[in-house]
């Protein structure tokens, strides 16, 4: 990882957590942060932390962690600012409730809700316009990987999902091979680095070479404490988008600390 790119460890809680769960999980993480800050004697953390809870918990958790080095994000947003879109939530609403980031284009949204690259791009643009950082997810299925189409699929998603004008301050890219999410399977370190380097190269064609070099690219897909150090030590891996392990504060923290040695 380049020294100019500060690690970002993001937890995607998905559809998990009632108020009591979210409160306990966030407080456990706050305790770990406080202990690390005490040990560092005022130096602060060497990485950024982001939690993306269900929408029902966003306001509560944003208030709970306010002023502490934990940011809160949404798991999705609509491309429109407002309107007749029952059940949806806009980027402006997320911002208003304390979010700094929002995940868009997660494979579960692409698969379960039929989201195309164009839809993801519109959502990312809406997020950026609302003052949020868009965490744009890309990644291939197992069939695409086995068919030798990883580079083709990921390149197409990067080109089609990331809005022009995005910068390293308003954009994070997350590579999540669909076949590795929640399965316990992970690509080899060499495969992860290869795809991350490809993403950075393709990103240069959308946002420019300088911004591509500064943009954080996260890895996601069965990230856990036991494999975090190897994955997060790769040159073009700038953090992790963590699913199941983010529901256990200790595991999430272990992954985060692995990002700095």
C-alpha cells in the first residue's frame, strides 16, 4: 500500500442488528478505539474506521460515535434526491442523519435488485453530489472467474459504474469477488493484487492518473483476522470492506490493526 493512501477498514453489517445489537457492537468498538488511543499517547489511529449499519440504526450510531474516529455510512442510496420512491432512501437523507459514506453497487444489490452499472453510476453521482464518499463495489462471479473473464468484467464495471469528476476524496472502490463473499473462499494474494492493480489502471481512464493513484481500493470477500495481514499488505490494497467479521468488534478491530503492520 502506498504511504499516501491511508488504510480504510469498512464494516458492512448488511441486514443485521436491532437497536440493542448496534449499541453494544458500536460501544465495544469504541472501547477498543479508546484503549488504542491511550496506548498511542495522543498519536491517534493510523487507519480510518467506517461502519455501515442497517438504515434503522444510522442516526443512533452516528450520534453515539460523534466526535470519535469512527465514521458511519449507508449501505445503499437512491439516485434521486427525493420523490415517489417508496422504501428508498436518498443520499441527502443519509448525509442528514450523520453519514459520511455510502456503499453502492454491492453484488447483493446488483444480483438481488438487478442493478446495472448505469444505475450504480447514477447512485454514486448522487452520493458525491450530496457530499458523501461513494464506496463503489465491483467484482466477478465464480463462473466469470473460471471462464477467464475477471479482467473483462471488472474493467467494464469500473468504466460503467464510476462517475466522471470523482476524486480520491469522494470515491472509494471496493473489489469484492462475488464467489468469495460469505463463502470462506478467498483469492490468492497474487490474484487480489492483480485485480487491484487492474482497477487502479482502469480508474485512471475515468478520474485521471493522479487521482487514481490517490484513490483507496478496498478488498472484500471473506476477510478475517487470519488472512487480513497478508491481504492488507499488498501494494494496491488500501483497506477492507468487511462483512460477517464486522459483526464481532474484536474481529473487526483485529482486521483494522492488521492494516498497519
